[in-house]
C-alpha cells in the first residue's frame, strides 16, 4: 500500500510541475502530462519503474469517464445541425487517411489486421491540442475553426466503433495475456449466446438510461446532498463498465452509450460537472503513465523509423485535409490553417495503442515507436501553425478582407459611427429613429453586408485612417461614436481625432473598467461602459422586488453611478506605476458609498426626494453632506 502511495505522490507532483510549464510554452496539457511521465520514467530519472503499471490500470478508468462525458455532450440537436460537415468532412478524412496509412503499412510487410488497426488509430487528431490552439488564437468562429471542430467531433465519435472493432482484429500470439481475454460471465456460452448477451447488455444500458435513471436521479437530487449525487454518477459509470466487461465489450463503449442516452436529461450538466474532476485527474494519470512507459531504447534504436513516421504522418494528413478543404470550397488561408492544425496524431492514439496491446492486436515492438511518433507530432503542432501563419499565408494567401479597398463615402452627417456591432447598433438605430443622420464606418465586411440588407447605409473601411474620416465629413460633423470594442484601436483613433478634428466630440464605448480608464486618460470625456447600465437596471429591479420603493431604488442607482464615475475619473489621473493606490482608494470609496446610501435611507429631511432624479441636485446634495461630515 505504501508503494502505491509513493507512486501516486510522484505522479501528482510531476503533473503539478510539468503541466503548467507546458501550458506556458503553448504545448498543451496533454503534452505536459506526457513530458512529466517521461521525466519520472525509467529512461530519465527513474522515479517510477514497472510498478507504474498498477497506476496505469487504475488510470485507464479515466478513459471510460472521458467517453461518458463525450456522450453527454453529443446532443442529437447539435449533431443534426452539424451533420453535413461532420459526416462529409470528418467521415472523408477518417476514411481516406485510414486507407492510405493502412496501404503504406502493408507495403512494409505487416498483416492486414495490423495495417488496419494502425491506419484507424493514426487517422485521429488531437482534440485537446487543436481546440486549445483555436481558442488561444481566436479561430473558433472562423471557417477553419468550425470545420476543424466538425472533423474532431466525427473523430471522437469514431473512437467508439474503433474500440469495438479492435478485439476483432486480434492476431494469435500478439499482445499481453492479461488483457480482456480473462474469463467473463459469458465466456462459456456458445457464440450465439454471447451475441445475445452483448445485445442484452446494450439494451439494458439504453432502456435503463432512458426510463430508470431519470427517476433515480430525481429521487437522489430531492435529498439535497451533493456528494450523494456525485457518488451516484460514479456508481453508474463503474456499474456500466463492469457490465460491459462481463459481456466481453469495452467498458468505454458502454459508458459512451450511457452518456448519449443521458445527453437530453435535465441532469446532464450536473452529471458532467460531477464526473469532470475525476475524469481530468484520471486521464492525467493515464497520460503520465503512457509517458513513463515510453520505450526510448526502441526510439533511440530506430530514430530514422520514428522520424519517417512523423514526417510521413504529418505530410499525408496535410495533403488529405488540404484536398478536403478544397473540395468543400474553403479559401486558401482557411484551408491552410485547417490542414496544418489537424496534421498530428491524437491523444486517443495512446488509449487505443494500449488497448490494442491488451487485445493482442498490436505487438509492443510496433506500438512503442508509433507512440513516440505520435507524441512528437503533437509537440510540433504549434510550430506547424507558426509556419502556416508566418511563412506560407503572407506569401501565397488570399486575404479578401484585407485586400478590399475602402468604400467611397458619398454622404456627410452630424454623427459618425465607427463600428456598428452589438453595442453600436442600439445607438445608431435610436439616432436614426429620431431623424438624426449617421455615417456608419465598419471594417467588418460581414457587418456591412447585413446592414445593407437591412436598409442601413454603411461604408467599409478602417476608421483609424485620417483620409477616410475626412471623406466621411469629420471636419463638419458634431459627434463621433466609437463602438469598435477593441480599446487599443479606440485609443489610437482618439489620438488621431484629437490631432486632426479637435472640435469633434467623442463618445466612446468601453468593455470594462480598465478600458474606460484608458479612454479617460487620453482625454475622452464621454465614456460608456457597456455593462454598467444593464447592471444598475438589474440592481434597481432587485431592490424593488425586495420591498424598496421605486424612487428609492432609482435614487440609489443614480447615487451609485455618480460615485462610481467620479472614482473612475480619479483613478484615471493616477500614475500607471502606482499599483497599490487603486486598491486602497477603491476600498475607501466602497466604504464611503455604503455609508452614503445607508445615510440616504435613514436621513429623511436633508433634501426633497424628487431632487434625486436630477444629477445636478444629486451632486449638490452629496457635496453638502460631505461638508457636514468634514465639519464633524
């Protein structure tokens, strides 16, 4: 028992140290776990040796939980909405890549079972690395991001039939003897009996998940004890894993089926939240175990084989994905990002290689160099994307949005709007509704097309260009409304307006308090935080629901606004290198605001209540109160 605790301590310590470092280097958590395993493994420091297999068997349960969570996320409505890119692009990628890799494997003299298994496993890409990269580079909403997500989703679904197929590819004399070949409840039955048992187990999961588990969860949830619900979630996953194992199926397959059945349950989010921490921890241990058991002697003895697999795998995947992107009408830029981002092997490869050894499908002499090649291909993914962004795209890419010339502005109005998105459209529509002419400038061509379809005349162009502002009539306009969202761009534009059009009044949108402070620092008098009004409106309604009179709630909101805006302007005047002053000043301001609002409720005679509706009266009222406090 003490040895197991020591092993667990070493594994957890390695994860805590290596994973944050890997994330900082842009390598992702999966590679961080693998690197941690390599470092503590027998080929570097030797903190864990063959005893690590005990932890590996325990950690394999994380794979079962991962498939359960994936099933929970695959709602039928979501699948139906993405059916064309999922089936078209994802299905084509997996099928073509599997065939080509299997054919290449056959050329080297392997059996068709080995070739097919290797092709299926290497056809998958890294969901963890690709999605993390898309999010970090803000690519999820692009065409490459959406199509890449569809392909990865198909691959995640394809893991299930691959897991079910691998035992059927078992080759006599290959693999370990302690895998799934153990005696089961149905191993003594004839073939037709085993088939019926398998169908019965799957039917039990489907029927039980749909009709039995919901009332069970409802009964457990009514007790209001969170840990019991967590225990029930774990019980279901463990129970299904045991059932599938006893009928000779993969426990991950049963967990996935149960997850899909519960995907539309009202307890889906609760189940996912309860399982997620255990899944993440056990998966992390699994990947560390894989890293610790990577045979670097084999890799070192066959460096050219591993390098050849890496180069061949990446090149083949880029070619297949490039062709698929071309077939589905993707532009050069998006097609390049799409192909280069999905060109690596995936984390499921480690799971499937381990399962293949257990089932006697692949020998360790085959999986050891392939595991190393997959890990290397995942590690070079950031380098591939950098190469695509900085070497290929600038020279050969077609960037229609950047090459499009600005529109010719043929009108002049009292108001100019830079940006007409989710914030600016309210301002613009209100002004237009009151017969105030507005010249709209936006550098998003999609916004321009939508606005023109709605009958709102707008012009494409970069509002930070002084010549475009001149063409838009900034010299004669009275106001310019900045609602672009990016504070750096807004600050740049403010500085140019101050230099070229000093008489133009600027109204600027700020995403948050920090953006508002920056705009105030460059001299913008009229700054509007996009969340402030909605937050105060909600607070006012909440006070009303709690029994406050309407005028009291509104007056408190106005008092709060005045204090907050005054404080914001004071903070904007502080030096940027004074880091402690804003915190201490904010605490003092918060205490003063609470005292003021409390006194406002208790003091009935200092001012008429109706004066609270007027900002100037409110300012005079607060100043008088401050003088009274000072005199005390």
